[in-house]
C-alpha cells in the first residue's frame, strides 16, 4: 500500500518499508489482510480473531470489532472486499448451510449491510466480487450471483455445483470457476459474468492435479492474459489471448 508492504502472521500484523524491508509498525494478529480505499484513503483490513481497520502509513488501529464470520468448520472465513463493502459467509448450526453477509466499512466502524438467502456448501463457500456483483459457489444451488448493494439474488447456474474448496475468480467480465479443488481432476468452466452464461465446454488443464486433502488454496490468477495455476508438481501458465 503505497511505500508500505503489509503482511499478517499468527502473532501480529506487520508493516515494512517497501524499499528497505525495515519494520515500520506492528498491529494485532490476523489470519489475512485486505487493501481498501475508504473515502479516498488507503486502509488495511485485518481479519482473524477480530476484524480491525489499520492505517497503513502509521499502523494505527482505527477500530477493532468482534464481527468475525465463520466457515463450516467454524474457523475464520476469508472475506472479499470491494469499495466500502466486506463480504463473507457464516455457517449456521448444522455447518452445511449458511448465508453470505455484507458489511459496510468506514473509518468509524463496521455495520451489517445485508444477509443473503441461505445456501449450502461442502468444505468452504468461495466468493468473488466484480462490477457490483457477488458470485458464490454453492453445493446444491450451484453458482449464484448476488447484487453487491442489496444482497438480492440476480441469477444462478444450478448445474455448476461446487465440491470441496472450489476456485472462483472474475477477470474482464469472465468467471473462471473450478468447482472441485480437492478431489480428482481439475476442471475449469468459463462463464460470462454479466449474462451468467456458460461459455464453451468444460476445460481440463493438461497439468497434474492439485493435491487432495492438502487444503491448500487454489489461488488461480489471470495476469496479462495468462492463467496461472498451481498443479501438483509445479506452477503452470496458460495463454488465454486470441492469436
């Protein structure tokens, strides 16, 4: 964030000088951090046992809240952020169902904005945000699209049901959706994010599968028209550009 590199550990959140690596400040521990811009100011959201908003320049904690969303195993769920919204999910008591929840963030605190209709998942429910929409991978309801402002369901693709630890990213109006990230072969669907329409046929990458039961995040990304995927025996890069 600017000239500060921020990372989280189980013990503390650390701000380092981007150019020298010198430690600039320490903040409360977090499982992960998110970069935000609120009212034109750079901020860092630290998510873990608590949720905190940090000034990345000084390390000052602007506020800390006990608002923490939980996944099926009742560990901290990893949120996605866009603008002043933090979106995550929280499990109900049976652990198989839950809701997508959005919170509005300001320098003064955190306030619940909306809660979706219930949905189901397997290991984790994966979320992505793009162009004012939230995309959620469900076990029974398939791939569902929600309005970021209201939480209203805008559409769904019921046949694209998720398995364990799915992969879901949105780039340039295209959703790259990998329903199963833990068992068996890797399969990737490409979906038009606006029309919520599957494009082409399912693609099975040529590389070796991801490790089963390792619980490692897929972390697929698209950079400069290239899809980067972690396989079982290495990192692979696929060219998505039109020749």
